[in-house]
C-alpha cells in the first residue's frame, strides 16, 4: 500500500476529505519522526511501539567486491515492535 492509497483509505473510513486525511497522515508521521529524533518513543497499546536503537560499529563486506572489507559506523536507527493485538490479527488472516 502506498502513502496515497493509505490516505484514501483513511479518508474513506473517517469520512474526511482526502485533503484533510492527507494532513492528518502527514501530521501523524511528522510527530512520530520528531519524537524519535529527540530519542523518545511512541507507543500504541496493542498495536506497537516505535523506538530508536543504537547500532554498534561493525565490519561489513563491499557487495561490489566481496573480498574487500568496509567499516560501517555506529548509528541510531528506528525500530518498531509489534503489539499483541497486531500480531494476533496478522496471524489469524
């Protein structure tokens, strides 16, 4: 599902205009992004939790030249942990 398809579905389910649904989806995504940038977490009971995780520096392999080793720097990355309701809904389908 693309973002535009998602916005259309939100508009249909909430009986909002596509423009208002688009603004709501953008605000939702911006809020999650800004919270994660500050090191916070966003949790929706039953659905899941958005957090950040520190990934350590490590050695990797250059895919163009498998014999060459490259250093991958440490980074803070986003992480999503699915909640119990989401897991059971996906499992049942």
